[in-house]
């Protein structure tokens, strides 16, 4: 008897319905492949929303986690542990920044960035008390806290969670003139995703990110790049900002930083920015814990080799070629950067959800975003044959 139906039923019976997962119950995984409780195998084309950039159970990451589990798992930041300095130093070097501040989830990194930007605004820029403002883009996705959903433009994410946190101005994504016009003396930061993942892997027009960088520099405003989903190799470079030679004042990192093993996030910035925080003003019991740091350090070392960025860039071209070959045969638009693709299916054919269900039946797991858009973000260890396989399955789904 198949175990999947009862496992799906139980999962629905005992949890809040804040997700609508595909009816697959995974029990093990390796590299780019998942196996469910009934022994069926699936090619993972979501990679935990890019938290699994290095694939499932990468041997170096698993080794680092095991070794750390056998020695020390938690101290809190009340004490210093022996994994902390290496992680912070190596991550800061990868980012080209002076300092990092480790947290756990992506949303916490965003919250940290907001707090740091506000404090910097009052203490360094000398914004009038209580007036600090941050410019964000419509279509953004930065997480699920009450402050973050306050500036979401997605009704599902925001409605009925008010009262909302003030201090944010929303401008159209990709519109530099609108962003420049929104900056005033109270603007402390611009917070953007260099590519909007949840929105469907939406790339801003060329020149937008350098323009934002220039505007921020000219007007003494911090540029905060949320690279939680776009960063750490996903787009073929270490950061999505690298494609246009842009260096933000603050990187927000998460997801892949934990190697798909533990939640690890971080803010990276120079000392004139992160240095505004004093003891007691921000923190987290688990932030920067020994297990997180041991795994995170190994993640940084994997990225420092450049191998994953290279794979992502090269294999991304194969993914692009395959997907573009389906334009006019069920796909109406394709956006690709590295191993990250937003794919718009002809809405007359099927919804994104239906496409993902049919892909699942063919042994490929992906996730819809909005309407008829699906996102492909396989682990960066995927092979070219496996990419061809995923594209072939999508072609078969579109052909009905
Ligand atoms: C760009 C971006 N920022 C922030 C987050 C929030 O991360 P977390 O779910 O770890 O809180 C996400 C999650 O999808 C994201 O894509």
C-alpha cells in the first residue's frame, strides 16, 4: 500500500494551512535527487527556494555538521565560541565587507538591515527623530514578519496583518526615475532584491542597479541588497549584483548560507554602517551558533573556489537554451540568470500549479509563483543531462 496518501492527510490534519505543498512526501535526498516515502525519485528543481544551492547533503557540509555536532552546538552570544571568528572573517571577505552580523532566518536578516539602516540614519545621517524612511519596490518579497509584510504589495502576504509598520515608501521596481524622485532628506536606505525571485525571477532593466547605486551614493542613502535568494552562486556569480558590477552598502544573506542543513542568515556591511550597533541593541539566541558557523564557514569555502558560480553560469546557458526552445510551444516568456529561471506558461493552457503537479507526476519538482509562472532553481550540482531531462519533462507537460 502506498504511504503517500495517509502522510499527506496527516500533514494537512495537524498543521495550519499556511502552505499548499505538492502532495509528495520526501524521505531522503542526495545531490539533485529526492526520494519519497514510496520509493519514487524526483529531480529537485526548486532546491528549497535556493537554500540547497550545493545540493542535498553535500559531503563537505555534512562532514562539517557532524564534526560540530560531536563537539559543541550552542553557547548563545553571551560567550564566544571557536567557530565564530572564522565564519565571520571568511564571510566578510567573500562579501568584501568589514563586518558581518549573523542571524538565523532570512526575515531576521531583513529586520536587522532595517534596524541598522534606521540607526545609521539617526546617528550618522542625522535624520530627525522618528522620521527615517526606507524605499522599497513593488512586487518585493523580503519575508513574513509584521514589519516586512507592512511594505509588501502582495495582498495575500499583507491583508489582515495590520496595523502596519510605517516608514516605507513603495516605488515601481526597475523605475530609476521614480526611485530618485522618492528620495528625500529622511531616506535612510533603498532596500531591493537585485532580481525578484518570488515575483517570478523578474530582472530589472539593465542599468537600473548601477543607477540605484549612484543615486544612493549621491544622496547619502544606504543601498541594501537582499541577496537572500539571488546570492551565493545562484545566478552564476557570487551575488546577483556582481552582474552589473554593483556593490551595495549592505548584503542580506540567508538560505544557501546554511548549506540546506541549518538556518543561517547574515548582514554584511562596512564598519561605518554595522558599527552603529552597541551591546543590547540587537541579537538572537541562536544567531551565529557553533553549528551554524561550522556549516556556514564550509559554505563560504565552497563558494570561494568559484566552482559553483561557474557551474551555475555554464549550466544556466543550457537551461536558457532549453527553455527558450519552448517559447511558442506553451511558454510565453522565459527569464533566466544562471541556474534560476522564471517561466511563464500560456495561461490558456494551465496554471503554474497544474504545471507543477504534472511535472511532479513526471518526476520533476518545481514550484509555481503567481498565476501561470513557475520557477526553476535546481541545485547547482545538477548535471547538463539532468537539465535536459527537466526541460524534456516540461515540454511533455506543455504538449499535454
Ligand atoms: C529575497 C528574500 N528575502 C527574504 C526572504 C525570507 O527568508 P526566510 O524565509 O528565511 O525568512 C526570502 C524567502 O523566500 C527571500 O526570497
